[in-house]
C-alpha cells in the first residue's frame, strides 16, 4: 500500500465514506500517470475509493480492492464512479487497474494532497503556538535484496496528523530534504521540533524567515555550539522542574533548567534548556 494512503490508517473515521468524499477537492492538482487513451475511471474516484477503504480498515492493496468490489452502488456513485445512463448501474475498476495506478502515482504529490486533507480535517487547535515534529523513518517492508530501504522525512502535528512527508534521496540524508518538506506548510505561529541532525544554522534561519519558532537539540555532533551551551552557568540556576516518573520498568529522575542569554551562534535563539 502506498505510504501516503498508509497515513490514513492511523486516523479514526466514524464515517469513512463521508471523510473520503471530502478528499475530492484536494486531488485536483494530482497528476494522472495514465495515458490519455483508455481512461475509463476518473483519477479522483479511484484515489478517493482507496482512501475510503483505508479509513474503513483496509490495510493492504488486496483489502482495498476487495472493499471497492463489495461497496454498494450508492457508495460507488458518491465516490465518483461513472453511472451507465441506460441501466443506471455503476461499474467499478478491476483490481489490477487499481494496483497499477497505486504503483505509478506520484508519491510526493499524493502526500501533499492527503497531508492538506488531514490538516483541514483536524479539529481547531487551542489558541497559541502549534507544535510540529519533523522526523525520518525507514519505510517498513521497502528493503529488498537489491535495493536499500526507503526513508521518509515527515512533519506531524501533536494530534497525530502527518501534514506532509517526502522521500529522502538514496545517496543523501535528511538534511537537504528539511526545507523542501516544510515548504508546503504554513509555518506562521508554529514551533518546529526535530532531532539533533537538523540543528543547522541554515534550518534555523529558514524557520525564522517563515515565521516559525523552533526547539533545537544540541549534542556533541555540533561541538562548538555544544561547548558554548555547556559552559553556561547551569550550577547557579535553580531547577524549573523536577520529577521522578516510572518508565522502562524503573524510576527515572527528570530535571529541567532554563537559561537566558544575549548572544549565541544560533538564529534568534534567546534561551537554552538543560534536560537531564
């Protein structure tokens, strides 16, 4: 199943068909990989039907095609499949038709469409800054004997909605994909978090230019910045937070300190936190 449709598998949908029909308007700019001749079914109907099946619980291409084949006529009409003007019957695609389409669809374009749909579907957030986490993961089942696994860099809000994701080039890493990933999202009034790999001066500058705030992790892979933050007068600063939660079958101690400063070689950074 395409990774973009797999995003929908994590979404609760009390009305899968109604939710999927709302996806129609987000598919207008999705390029059709099929030839001009022989297009019997609209692209939007095929993708919307696949989305409805995933929202209803389908977790594989076989399950998707079975759900569409078993859908009643009124549901197929709602999804946009053509109706025979003489008999009034609705035809659905052969399973191979849908399989071939899913393989050929542009992954990044479909990701953007579904990400925009999920962002619009989410309930309005509370007033204040919106948190978005950026992280990369290997796509399960993508590694073969001749090809390495596929890595996707994704941006997710704290409600669990994947807003956008982008495939990382095979011979590269996540850093060049960071700015193109976030270019399709309105970052005004957001807080971006990422792992230490993305603590880059260029990333911080880009986020501030887009109106976003950020929390950057500073570790030893950035030795000069790590050394400057480590030399802040942490011993003279009182604890902001102290807790002893139970995690991983043991008691842990969590301490948090915050220091303000005037100058640090990190775009618009004015505070540092010591988390232990």
